[in-house]
C-alpha cells in the first residue's frame, strides 16, 4: 500500500506549468503550516497527523491532513479563497487527494468545485472534478477549469459526501495547465476495409459448421442449413456494395437460461486500434417469445462490455441488426456475442459481419449527393451594354456565406470570453442555449423567474444576425425536473405547466424560430405519468397557439446510432404519428446527435426512415467525442457530411465547440485557451469546401454559368472595354437554373 501512496503523491507533486512555471496557486497545499489559509464550508475543519489508530496517515509521510466534520449538508467541506491568484482565459489543472470516513457507506462522491463572483456581479459555480472516494485509501480527483470573465472573488472547495460522512483532504494542487502535445494520427496502413473479421461467418467450416464459434454460457449452438435471408442486410450492403449472396445458413441458440447467453467468437487478434468497425447481421427469436425481445451484438473487451448494435424483435421475422464500435487501447481479450432475448427464448443468427469501414470511399459518394442536394445551377446574364460588349467579359464569382443553418450551443458565461464569442459569430449562423431557457434555469424556485441570461444571449444573436432555437419548454426526464415541480400534486402541476407555457411563449413570441417542446419523450415520462397521455399533444397545441411562427420539434437522442431499442427510428416515428393523430402541430424532428463511432450507412438509414414523415430533420446537439483528435475529426466529418448530403436535413447544431464547455469530454474543436485542434481544423475545412467560387469568361451570349451552393455571392466583372461591374446576389433552393441579371 505504501508504494501506491507514493505513486499517488508523485503524480500530484509532478504537475507542472506550461513554459516551466510550476507554482501551485494553493497556499499551504499539504497543511504543513496547519490550517492557515483554509476554512470550513458550513462545517468544522480539523488537523490530524493520523486517525483510526494509525491506519489513516498523510500521504507519503507528509505531516498532516485536514478533515471536515459535523457535516449536515452535502455542500459542507473544506475551502480556500484564491481571489487574485487565477486569471481569466487561462486553463488550470487541479488535483485533490481525498478519502471519506464514517457515514452509512464505505464510498461516496467527492467533488472539487469553484465559486466565482464575477466582476459583473454574477455568481457562478464551476464543477472541476468528481470521483468516488472510499474509506480504504486515498483517491485522487483530477480536473480542469477556465474562467471566461474577470472574478472579484474566487473560492475553491472540496465537498460532496452525504451528511454525516467526514471528508478528508491530504493535499490540493491548482496550476496553470500545461499545453498537451497533440496525438499522432492513427496508422491505418494495414487495415483492409470491408473484410469481415468474423471467422466462418457462412457456417460451413468444421464437422458441425461451428468452427470458430462457441456458446457463451451453458446454451447450445447448432447450425440449420436453410431458412435465413440470402441477401446482405441493407446497412451492410450500403457499405460493402455488391457481394455474393448469403447461403441461408444460421446458428440456432437453444437452452438459454440467461439473457447474456448466445453465440460468440474471440476476435482480439483481428482488431486494429482506432479503426471504426461496422456490425451487421440477421437475427430472429424463437416461438417461445412473450412480447418484444431485445437482441444485441455485444463485445466484452477485457471484461468491459460495449454495444455493437441493438434491435427489438417484435415477432418471428428476421430483423437486421446494425451498429459500430471502436477499440482505443490494446486489449488482451475481446469476445463478440449475439445475445439479449429473455431466458428460455431461442435465438437465431445469420451472416454476422464485422468489418472496418472505408470512410474515404463513403465521402466520395457523399460529395456527389451534396452537389445534387445543396447546389443550384446559376446563369449570370450581363446586360446593359449589348451582347457583343458583354461577350468575353472576365467574371469572378465569390461565395460570401453558405445559407445552410449551421449553429452551436452557447451559454451565458461564454459571453464574457471575447475569444469564444469571436469564433462563435464568425463560424456559425444559428444558436441554441445550453441551459438558459430550460425551466429549471428560468424558474429554479417557484415564482423566482430568471430570464436575464436568455435575454442577453438573444441580444448577442440579434446583434450578429443569428437565428436561435428555443431549447426547451419542458423536459420529460424526471431527473431534469426541478424539485419544486416534482413535489406538486396533479392539479398544481397542471397549473404550473400552463404558467410555464404562457410565460415563456408570451415573453419570447416571434423571437425563437424553433422550440423543442418536450425534450426526450422516448426516454422519460414525468409529465405523461402525472397528467395523462394527452399532456404531450396539449403542450404542442398550446405553444403553437401562443407563438404560431415557431416550428415545434420533438427532440431525442440515440435515434441515429442503432444502439438503443427505446429510440429506434421506428419508435420515434410511432411517437410522432401518435402526436399528429392527436392534432399536435409537430413541425420538425430533432436528432440530438450525441454520437460515438458513427458509421455513415447506419446514420443515413435512420434519416431515410424518418424522412418518410415529410418533416424537416435537424441535428440539434451534435458532438463526436474521441480522445484522439484525428479520430474525433473523422467522426465529426462523418456526421457533417451525412447530414449535409441528406435532402431531409435542414440544419445542424453543434453542442458546443470550446474545451471545458462541452456536454461530453474530448468532443471540443477549440482547446481551452483558444488553440484550434484537429477536429476544429476539419470543421473549418468543410466550411470552406461548402463555399462555391468560379472564374472564367462570359460566352457569346454574354452569359456565365456555374453551379454553386445555396447562399450569398458577390460577382466582379470586367468587360472587354474595361468597364467594371459588381453585384451581390443570393442563390436560394430551387430545381431550375437561377438567372441573375447583372446590370451596369
């Protein structure tokens, strides 16, 4: 144990500043000077050299540690004021060494947080680090933070365990974060795209046809020679193109006594790190089924389970299952299995394919689709000087901006960072607010309204000519509902819902182009459970009545990824059709787009299905996390290209772009102190690709023709007699060629 404590101490002590400055801004960080500079946060603090009969001692032979005792609230803890020692727009890394003692459990959540009183008078709490601590040994919490605006007061504190649990702090380190070196791009030279890594997928090898396969658990596997589909599943065919048909053989899995039992293979030796693998198979359940059955392709990676795709089988038909996965650390053991139905239900598996996807090939196809969907033929007619005078004129066409809605999430605190705002207004034309319009933000306590943050964000959008989405009026997931709303009885809740709709939609009438009416209805049912099924359609009707100019959206997650049977495209369509049957004015489909290892054909399959409803589709919260910036850039490019190439997608919103202000770690495009990373560079590259420019000569009729993306253009013309003409024009959507008269 002493060795592990020594390693932990070394890790904390060796945190270094970028540029060689390694000063810890925490005073008396390891309590060598007693409790000087420290104070209790709503509780008592004490100094110890040991506790529990010498079983708890300072890390690596230090002199003291501190305890927070008499804690009656989870926010009680140990704090230090750091006013004047932190600077805005600098990233700081934090390491705290903690443990817990007493209380009802041996483990508890511990957090490092920061309280900031802004120079503008606003209070802000920043979550810095969080981890489970135990009473067995010291645990280290690590995190980063950045201040957008100037602070008149700053306090860092450690808190979190339940009331009655003592919190122990051995040391706290806060230093300017060293700039990390970008990773190298993955080496995919040896990856052979489109080749199935499943051994004996056609079930012909071995005396029983099961060479390479084994049962996961005590179930039994047999091969049936005919009865499965002979065609590749559609999503696999989209990636692989024309292949030999399947042979109709399938594995029958019987004697299943647990849901995790199924057909399995070991595949560790065939995987390449950072490569994206597409998963595809035909699956079916036996006659023992009672109700819908979930079937999944699962991977055990050194004992940790990840999903390769899921599907819900409602009857005895064959179902396509599709998905994807990626391995980022070298594993010693990987087992893939097809499993999921209830105990006692037979499972059938045919044509399992797992293959690395060829994104370059896919992108070439998407570029052609994009040209068809997002561009229009344009004819510039140079008039006023006669055809002869216009013929041969030199023409230079420059696209100033693309009109396709491309936006991002922004929060009120980001407005205090001019670098953030500069990137935001230069690279996006739409906005959505991270929290500031949500009910728990605008009315955290009953009757205590806060619209100031949303008002300021809206004003920023107005000044920069940006449209805004309203996210969200309600949120159906109970954990996202504030306590005072959760405590209401049915009658009072109904009144509160009506007040929320009236207050929000009246205040912001005609100011938000969209509203997400009741967020994540596929994953939550708070309002429906308490107010009845009709409440959902009522929310749409009431919102439409108060602000008929706003397009009203459903909005949910996991719909595009094939890994969540609650949120399949079919389930989403069923929900939308049900709302429309109740006369709810659903005007748009929101796909949040919190993706992991996206595969083009899986995403486009979901879009194709949803497009049958004839409603505009928006990606409303897109992010694509990956620890390697190059892989993150690839994932982001997949999503942006798939969305931009699909005719039913009418807008894309990123769920942020700046490090430390993202919903998910490792999904940012800009590092905390403003440096563009590889994902950000790829994003800007695509934005440039989606601008059209043309140069040439007018023909004998005085016309110049080109095909360009929708948006705003400028044209400069020099006639043969040296007369200069210039004009701006807009290319809107349309099937026929746009004729633009260029007048002197």
